[in-house]
C-alpha cells in the first residue's frame, strides 16, 4: 500500500489535489449542515448580517479561492506551501459551488427548486476530481518500466474513450448517467446509445426531422422521470435539505370584481336596457 501511495500519489505530485478534494467535500458537507441548522433555528449559528446586509458564504468562498489559487501558483514545487494553498482552494471552491445556483440565477434561490442545481454541480465536480485523482498518470513518475508504461498508456486510452461516451451522454441530456459513467464505463455506454432526452442539444440537432424519435424520446423521458424523480429528490434532500414548498393560492386572483360589486361605482343592472326601465 505504501509503495502504491508513493508511486501514484506522492511522486506524480497529486497530494495537493487529494488535499483540495478532501477539503472541498468536507467544506460543502459542513456548510450544508450549518445552513440547515440555521434554517431550523437550532444551534448557535446565525446568518452574518453586518449593518443588516446578508453576507452569503459565496463571498468568503471567492476570497479563499483566489488566495488558494494564486498562492498555489506562487508556491510552485514547495510541497508544504502547495498543500496549504490546496486546502484553502478546496475550502473556497466548496463555499462557492454550494451557492452555484445563486450565481447562475443572480437571486437567492438557496432553498428553492433551482437551488438543487448547486448539489448537482458539487457532485459532478467531485466525480471529475476523483477521476483525475484516480488516473495513474505516468508524468512525474521515475523509472517506469516498458510494461508499466504500456499499462498506463492503455489505461489513459480507455479513460479517453470513456470520456467520449460521457460527453455524448451529456449532450443527450443524461447528466446523472454521465456522472456515474465517469466511474462505470457500461453506464456511460448505455447512456450514449439510448435516445436523447427532449430539449437536449442532441435532440435539437438530430431529432429535428424525426418526429417518431421525438415522440419516443418524450414518452421514455416521462416514464423515467415518473419512476426515479422521487428517489432523486430524496437523495438530494438527504444531502442538502428539502427546498421550500410554495403552497398554491386557494382563490387565484383575477380581474373580476367580487359578486355584487361593479367597477367605478355603477349601480347593479336588472338586465333591462335603459329604454325599458321605468322613468
């Protein structure tokens, strides 16, 4: 285990990336826990409101990301400095992407349906970082034998092919299958060969003149969402908390005045024309 750790993590220089990934995931989980406690009114945590202005945690996240990113460039190959900067970078990225939906919509949608996009982006980022971290890169490794070089080359080639299937699945609108396909190649292949979801880039480009394919894709997407939407929502609620539920109005407003009242103070009509009314 020690030999594997040194050959594939320490020697290629992936230790800062591992530290950044760990701090990124931990910061996101801790932040979500604190925000859920604030929302429930439990614990000593409160929103930061200096002068009545709500400071979102994306603000310190941007600061930490800048410090970690520029500090990592300045640290160069100094291992201690690179690890510290990687720690700050991961913390800042966790705070920023936790409010990705706020940046996207330019509105405080943290506890709404749109806020679920932050969770999906965090999961996708974690999967990509784990893919980069798990790849056995031959760069930076000394004394690689021809057998090891061939094995690493085949591994990188298979990763590239898998990445192409993942891209096709993304273009077909199958984001969750693309995420799972980063680690499970059969899932990426399955998502790439199946029909695209309605409204995806693939469907708009290749199903434009294929009405039967559009109809089949819409029917399949309907049955799929009906089967798995509840499971997906429960998973997201478990990680990030359930969004606020907006109750529908019992009496939708309209332009009609209440019964018995007429606009502009006009008297009620008895159904007869002015000429038929007694004078």
